[in-house]
C-alpha cells in the first residue's frame, strides 16, 4: 500500500504533466468545442486513474528535491507528453489537408462553412471528414489506445531519463510522413478524377474556343466529384482509422 505524502504528490504531479500535455494536443480530447474545464477535469481523472500503476516507479526515478531538478523533470515530462500528442495531431492535420485537397479537386474549395471541429473556417466537406473521423476514434474505442500508449510511454521513456537531442524531431517527422502518405492514399481517386476530367474539358475547350467550356463544365465536375465521394467516403474513413490505429499500436 502506498503511503500518501509529499513524494507521492510530487510523483502524481509529474504524471499529470505528461498526461495533461498529451491530452491538450491529442485529437478529439483537444477539440476547441470541448470546454477548458472539461479538458482539465479529464486530464486530472486520467492522471488519478494511472497514478496507482505508475506512482511507485515515478517516485523511485525522482532523483531529489532540488528545485532545479524538479523544474527539469517537469519540463521533460511536458516535452514527452507534447511529442506524443503532436504525433497524433500530425495524422489529423494530414486528414485535414486531404479533405482540403478533395474539396479543391471536386470544385468545392470556395465554400467555407461554420467552425465545427477546428477554430478556422474550412470547406463543408473537410469539416465533415474531420468531424466524422473524430467521432470514429471514440466509437472504435481508440481513445483507450491513447491511454495505453501513455501508460507504455513510461517504459519507453522513463522519468528522469535524458532524451536525445533529436528524439522529438524524429518521432514527429515519422508521424508526419506516415500521416501524409495516408492522406495521399485517401486522395488518390480524386487526383485521378481531377486529372481526367480537367484534361477532357481542356481538350474540349481547345476544340471549341467560342464556347465557355469552363462555366459549362462546373456542374459536371461537381456532380462527378460528389458521386465519387459518395461511394468512397466510408472506405477513406476506414482507411484513416486503420492507419491511425496501426500507429497507436506501434507507439
């Protein structure tokens, strides 16, 4: 049985530094639609849930009570949590980029909508894709995988362990690479569609220069893009969730 005291309180606070920073940046948990107090209470609740499993190891790894050492530990724990959260954020930035590319390729890029998931206005299709992916994370119970990754991070990066100078950069770049390769796979059908239909109407415009082919082609481009989006939306979301879950399993 762990006796509650100043050392236990300090170890719990160090756990909160890593968990709170990660949840502040992790997609879903960090949505601006979630009130700040709710996010704070969630971080405290997750910390208290993980503390009985981690407090002994964290307390043993704490070298001393020096203020300089404690400030270094707090900064180190916040850095590790930020790296984990940013890696997850890279996947959603890649998905948002893919959604913006899809809206541009099917001719809907000039229709910004209300703020739903992010603080900036985006096209309705982009907001729909990112919001649905956020909901699917909780429906597929991937938020538990986030907590599992946080728990396992104490084995991969223990408290008081000195991080390599390029540790965070390598991790974030790897996540960014995986995320944008996934975004390329998601947008591939729309890239092919855009190349084909724009080439077709470009040739038609050269053959009949007296007809405003661009204005005539807009409804056909929108209709074709909407049909492709209708038949591929479930597959592209499934592809993203599979890629995100594979990353969570490897972290």
